[in-house]
């Protein structure tokens, strides 16, 4: 276990681990620019290894919309030396799990195994992320799989409502795109375009490799350093052109009428170009999280009480904070009967207007901060959650820090902090409704 530069080894090329303020989080930057971060969990039986690359749906040229997600599927299909069947069998034979995910700003591949198989997992992860086979036959199979995934998303009215809310909030900016892509781009891109995107964007400086559980920092660093010795993208530096922040968009209403039993409603408020950014101070992010939770984070939230408990107008109702590197949103969602659609929209808008006006009570803040701190603490028992957390913090938030700092940031949020954060929700929302929406809908 290494907890600081004074006690720890140097990394390959003499790069020292970055000392962590406390706890077992340690970071080393390799000569290539790739960063390795570990979060040791004494007594854990598992190890989770994850490679996160700072490229997602918003970073694609329009003709290749969906290429990050397409590539994510293919990363799990093996390397030139590892057929997909061998990858699946090798992971299964250890009781492990292989997973991958793409969102608007990042792509990640994760392997979770018993602690004794961490070396295998690191070798596999490096092979998959740096040397994907991109076999033409597998490209065609995954194209069909992704088209089915897109069809399923389009048929899900709740999913469709959230997709349209992104369009209503970001207009024609890449943040408004469906991460899966669209049928035209998915049909046109081939192995050559996908491979070129991988070579250009999967550079060491754009990647963080994180390990959590029963792991040794020095051993992880040595294993990841070997990634740069073999074939594959080895150019130093980060990935590609910089991002362009979204321009303000006037609140819009989008209605998609389709058969069904429920109307799925999403109201959304943009938070501006910098307020929720991942680069923002932890205190600011914590205050925004508190506001979103007390609005619609659980049974004690305003929307749950107002829409469900007091009036019985919906079964599912919640609110969510989405933050990106240069923008963000707060959205409120409910599924309700067609006759209740107008009332539900007005109730959600009224609750947000109260918040934005400063109507925040000490008890609400106490409950929200307690929930966020407590649920985060419980989540930290899982090595996968811990590996993902330190990877994102290192990649996007100025450096990985011990979990206790996040807990402290939540508990430090005051009523005045929450009121200040809630002011960002002033103004009319974007409104989306999908389902059997009444022809005469008064919002």
C-alpha cells in the first residue's frame, strides 16, 4: 500500500506517485501521459480495473455520430490475438465481469475479477482498449445489435422524452445528440472510420486507468506501463480538438403524440455555461446535488410529496442533475395519465420556481445532505464504484481524492449554499411530453 510520494516507489521513467491528502488514493502519471490511479480497499476480495477515455458522443464529427458507442461495443470483441469467444471464456472462467459504457463525454471499459486475477484483468484491459480487432464481420454484427438498441430506445417513451429534452435544452449542439447515433450514420460508418477515430482519440493523455479493491499501486503501474511497449496508439498528449460550449437556447416545448396509457413528461432547466461544470469547485457541485435531491431525489423530496403522496397524480416522479465539462441541466420527470398532464407540469414548475426564489428550509438541506453523504458512503463498499469515481475525478475534476472529501463536501452544504445554487433554476423550463398527450394541453 502506498499513500504518498515519501513512502512510495517511483513510476516508470522516474515519475513519482502524486501524494494523496489522506487515505489510500494514489496517482502516477506515466511518461506517455497516461495516468494510473488506485484506491486500495483493505480486506476486499475483488479488484475492479477500468480504463476511461475522455471522448464521448459530443466529441464526434456529425457524419460519425454514434462512433464512440459503436467503438465501445467493438472494444469488448477482442484484439487481433484474442477472439471474442476467448475473451468471454477467460472472463467467465474467473467468475469475472466485463462491461463497457459510453456517454456524452467519456467511454469506459471495466473488468471486475477476484483479487488474485488483477494481473490478468490489466493485461486484458490494455489489449482491448489499445488493440481492438475491428474485424469486418464483427462490425456488421454489432451494427445490427446497435440498430436494435436504437429501436428499443425510440420505442421507450420515457427514454424518448429524455432524449427530446436534451434537444430542447441544447438545440443543435452535439450535447443534444443521441449517444447511440442515428440510422444514417450507423449504416454508413465502417471499420476504417471507426479505426481512425480510435487511433486519433484514444491517446494516452486522454486516458485514466483506475484500480480499486485489493490492489497494489506499484504492481498496477508496472502492468499499465507495459501497455506503452506494445503496438497500438502510443502518441503522447490528449485527444483531439477542444470542445465548444453550447450557446443559450430559448426554452422550447416538444410534444410527441403516440398511443399508450401514460404521458411521459420532462421539464428541464439549463444551468449555464460554467455553473455545473466538472471543473467547478466541489462545494458548488455538492450544492447543486443537494438542490436536485431535495427537489426530486426520493420519498422525502418535494416532487414526490406534491405530485405523488399528496395528489396521487403519478407513480414515478423524480429530478436529476446532469453536469458536463462546460454546461449542465436539472430535469424533472413524471409519468402520468393524459388527464393529469397539465396539472403535473404546473406542479413541477411551481416547485422549481419556489426553490429558485429562495424557499429552502434547513430541514430539507439536512435531509438531502444526509442522504447524499450516507448513500455515497454505502456505495464506496463496491470496488467498481470506487474505481469509476477516482477515474472520473482524475480525468475531469482536477485530481482523484479520498472518498472522505466528497462526503465532507456534501455535509458542508448550508441553506445559503443551496439557495444560491437554486437561483440557477429561475426562468421558464423546456417542456417535453411523449405519449397520448391531450390535444388541448394547458401548460
